């Protein structure tokens, strides 16, 4: 019988202790825990305070060294395609058009002063495939592609995860392609004409020497 009442006492004591801890945290929830990171020595000492964030109005700041959504400053892109070749998951798609001589000024220079020689009508990044490895950022010679602090970019439609950074519209790209093809055809024609004009005149083939008449043997008519 004593064990029966002892168990009741233990249960009541346990409930009272748990409720005491719960009420303590409940009344202390009028203040918020600090933004101490998990690597900080005081992280696990923050036992009191509100820890639930009212997302999306409130959010924990992303660390400055974190790798999240990619962004491309297309004005600094030279169309080298190194990021596309280096991407292990092939989430980057780039198309380039060579700049004609009279378009160099329009194409412009990078922020570092390098002359751009390629139009980049297509620079697409499929962030649904991106593994945020950072290889594309490390191989870029002009630092035009980099990871941003944007960590939350969920979408209902996966097609919206494809980001476009090209610097030409489809109509402009077709015009640039046509202009380049015309200039290349004209250059090839001029080169062929110059080659034909500079080639020496062909010498007439020498006439073959006349064959000697066959000699008649003695006794032949």
C-alpha cells in the first residue's frame, strides 16, 4: 500500500516540477533570446527567452560566408564560358555571339577595364539543380558570378527556378548573328579576291619535243 501512495507522490512531484519549468519559460518568453550563433560559447547558456521567429517578418541573418542563390552581373561577363564548363551539375547554360569590330564600343568594357568581345544573349542558371558548390564563382576571371545572401527563394512552379541573365533579347540576338554572318561572308569574299589578284599568272605548259623518225634498217624498202 505504501508503494502505491509513493508512486502517486512521485507522479505529482514530477508533474509539478515539469509545470514549474514550463511556467518559468512561459513567463520569461516576454524577452527574446539573443542572436548568438551556435559556434558561440554562450549559445547553450541561453535557456530563457522566446526562440520562435515570426517568419517571414523575422528571420535569422544569413552568415556572410554562406553560399546561396547565384547572381550574375552580366555587365562584367566576357562570355568565356568557364563557369558553364566547370559546373558539375550542368545548371548553367550560356550562348555567345562574337562582337563585330564596329560594335566593340557598344559592347563596352567590364568594371575592371577589360574590353568585352562577346555578346551573351543567353546566360541561364537553373537554381533547382544548383548544389551551391561555389566552383563557378572561383573560376570566373571577372568575378561576375557570385553567391548572394538570398537563402529563401522557394517557388510553387519549378520553372520559376530558372533565372535569366542574358544581355540581348531574341530579336537583338538574331540581328547580331545576321550582322556577324554578313561581315564574315564579306571578309571571306575579299580574302578570296585578294588571293586571286596576288597569285602569279600560270605559265603555259611546254610543248613536248618531237619524236625522232624511226631509222630504216638495211634491206628494208
